C-alpha cells in the first residue's frame, strides 16, 4: 500500500494563503517603519540642522530601497536575484555608517531588526542559497551593532549628536521601537516555520536578549541624563548587564518551553527512523505544530502499514523461497533415489552394487560417511561391505564388523529392525566412538529388511549436528528398501544361476549318456543323404581334422576353387553346449563357401539338433509309456485271482512275454544268521510249476 500525496490544488491554495499573510505582515511593518522615519524626518527639520535633514533624507531613501526589495522577495518567492540581495546589503552598510556618526535610538534599530526578522521568515519560501545566508548574517550583525551604539555607547558619550535632544522623545522612540520590533519579530518567527530548529531558536533568543534590556537601558539613560554623573554611569552599566543576564535566562527558559514540542517531534522522528513505527507524537495542539504532528502521525501510520505489508511480502517471499529451495533439494534427492534404483536394477553383483550405491548416496545428500553392513551367515555380526569415506575404506580393508545388538547404532538397528537417529552423537549412549570417523556429529542407521527378515543396515553420518530431517529419513528409508530388495534379487539371481549351472551340467551328462546309448543301440555312424535318398552309415566318414573341429564345437569349412577337390563343410550339432553329432556337407570342386551359406547351414544344424532331441525324447517317452502299460496289465491280471501259486504263474508268464526272456526264476529268501536260499519257483520254457518236494529243477536248455 502506498501513501497518497497532497493534491496539487490544496498545495497551491496553501502557498497562496501563506503569501497573503506574509504580504500583510510586511505591509504592517512597513507602515510602522515609515511612521518612525517620517517622525524622525520632521523632528530633524524642526531642529533646523542641515545634517539632521541629510540623515532624514538618507534614511527615507534607504527605507524605500529596502521596502522595494522586500516586496520583490514576497511577490516572487524562490526567485530572488543576486542584484536584489546586493542592494539590501548596500543599504545595511549605509545604515551602519550613518549610525556610527549620528546615533538614532528607535528608527534605525527598528529598520535593522525588521530586515533580520523578515529575512529569517522568508526561509519558508526562498531556497537555501549562499545569498540568503549572507543577508541573514549581515542583518544580525548590523542590527546588533546599531542597538549597542544607540543604547550603550550613545548614553555613555552624552555629547554625541542625535536627531533630537528631547529626552522624552528619545525615550519614547526607544521604548516604542523596541516593543514594536519585539512583538512583530516574535509573531513572524512563530507564524512562519523555518527550515531548521536552530534558526528559530537563534531568532527568539536574539530578540529576547537584545531588544528588551537595551530598550530599557536607553529609556533609563534618556529620562535621567540631566541627573546622571560618572558614578551613576557605572551603576547603570552594571544594571544593564544584570538585566541582560536575567533577560537571557528568561529567553532561554521561554525558548525551551516553546521548543519542547519540537524536540518531542524530533525524538519521535528519531525513533521512527530507527525502525519504531509504532511511535506517534499525538501532541493534541490546535496550532501549526499540532497540524504538523497530526500530519506526521498520519504519514507514520501509512508508513507503518506499508512497512508491515512489505514485511509480510518479504516473509512470504522468504517462505516461498525456502519452499522452492526445499523442493529443489527434494527433487535432487528423488533424482538420486531414481538413479540408485536404476543402478540397483542393472548391477547383478554385490561387489559392484554396494560400493557404487554408497558413493552415490554420499554425493547426492552431501553426507560425511555412508556405510552398508550385511549380516554374516550366523546372523551374529554385521559386516561392513561398502563405504564412501576414506575412514570407512580403512575399516573395510581390515574387515570391520559389529556384534548384533551389542555395539553401536548399527548393532542396535540390526537387532531390533527399527531406525535409530543420533542428532548429537555426544549425547547418545548407544553411539560407538569410531577413531576412523572423528568428525561425526550426527548419525542415522536404517535396517535393510526383506519382509520381516533383517539382512543388514544402512549407516549414514554427518559432520553437522541435527543434520537429519523427517524428509531425509523418509527418502533414505526408501533407499534402504531398494538396497535390501536389490541385495535379495542378486542373491536369488546367484542362487538361480548356480542351480541352473548344476542343471546344465546334469543335462549335458544326461544328453551324453543317452545319445551314447542311442548310438550303441543303433550301431550306426549316421545317415547319408544323396540323390538317391537317405542311406545309413555304419562307419564314421569324418576325417581326423574334421572330427577334431566338430568335437571342439567349431565349424569346419573347406572351399575348393579347383575342380578336382570337393568342398567340405561340417557344422556341429549341439544341445545345451554338448555336441551330439555333425552336419557334414560336401560340394563338387570349384565351390567357395560364403558366409551366408555357412550361416544357413548353421541354422539348419541348430534346428536339426533340436529335432533329433525331440525325436529321442518322443521315443523314450513312448518306451516308458509301453512299459507303464505292460506293468498295469500284469498288475491287473495278478489282482484277478486270489491263489498265490496262480499269481506267480501269471507274473512269470507275462514277464517272459514282455521281456522276451528264455527263462524266469523266482526264489524266496529266508532271513537268518546264515543266508539260506531255497528254490521257490522256476519257469523254464513252458514247464509246469515245481513239485512241492523242494527239489530245485534244472534249467531248461
């Protein structure tokens, strides 16, 4: 909110009213001074002295020039030329010269002090310039000199020429002129504000300290000059000095009483300038000072409202700036969290993941030390696995570990599964003093948990006390959860990879065994496909070099630009890293194998290996299905009777038929200390069951 200025029309009307008042006062003063001058002029003609007439003419001319200068100043405030001030100064010089030769009591004193007081009053309209200051100084000096000469020097030197020799006239002029100048000067000095308090105090003090005592002294001397002698002159001077001293003290007291509101206004202004906008003057007077006080209080209240609004805006802007800085800081933290999450998702090794995450947390958050602890296999110790600081790396090198639930904040966190903050490690009883990290002032430890299972702890340390805020704990808790999840994923990945390697090894062994059995059963080296179709191969056709390449899982390629040698290409047939055969291609001479052709044969070989494996698995499955079906049929036939002898006969007959065996013998064993074997059942060929005599039959031919 801004303060509103006074309208231009009101300012113009106020200036016009002040000029009218000033012109009225000037006219009154000029009339009084003119009356005194005319009276002096008539007296000088009445005495008939030519020098008196000369003084009257000079005084009248000087007054006209002075009045002309005052009218110019009053009608044109602020635009007084240097020539005008020079004329006024020249008039003052003429006045001083005349006063030095012919003493005048009232008129000269009146005119000199009128000039000084008027020039002081004009400070409210004229600018503070060098000419104004010179005129003020000259008016005070010349007026004071005239008063001293008329009231002190002239009475002491009784033979000094004067305008008139009548004591009562001189006394009347001295008293009347002093009273008029005193009243008029006070009116002007108080009615028109000066540019500074010092000028107003100086004017009032001079008027009170100079005019009354000298005027009274002049009246005393002129009324008693016929009875005065030399001793009385000294007494008069003493009385004069005493009167001057008393008048000065009264003038100082009066000036103090008069200027007390002004000093109070200055004090209030000093307090406001110092920032106390609640300081108001509230004089409650109805004069100009009261109006100034009221206007000043209004300006102060407006200023207070403006300052309060500005303070509110500054506070709001500061709050918004802090929020913006906090938001930027949180955004940086969130970007760091996202980067840590990306690293945790891309790195599949704890040896790489944990150190990189510790360094990134330290750089993103500006922490002194970041350490990652993991529980050992026994779960009794938290082992330091990664650190960002130099001290932490020394701890890492010597295998630093903390006992769970016993040592330090990390031990507390890994035991309880709850976060722990030490805002000032010196006051925390759980804190463990570590010589490798001497600058730690605050510490935060967060558990690394998978569900309810604790796998370790994230330890963060700072060189600042109370460095961790609620937002930091929340964000670091999210980071700790990501680290724990990444650790669990890597462990699962490593476990799965080990299991997969074991399965791959077992499967390769299985493939090798099964394909070896298949080759032994079929007793074939392979098949040859030519123009006449497929033909079995009983003997290997691959040469030594080709066989070595194939066994090593490598491609054998032999181009033959010559027509007399065939071109050869051997591609290994591989399953799960195990070579089960080869695709061997020969071309007539004059062929050069291209990469596209080799890639095509290689793709065919891969699919051929899968097809052969599928065929083998289908055949194996069919055999297993036939065996299971035979077992089911035999079991069903055995369960169809309750006769044990018949059950055995059915089992032997079915097994002989399924297996194609020549002889099947069933024996029973009786457990004893010495193993005894008793023949139970034989089925040689199509013979019947053994007789119950227990004789063991001979095997059938």
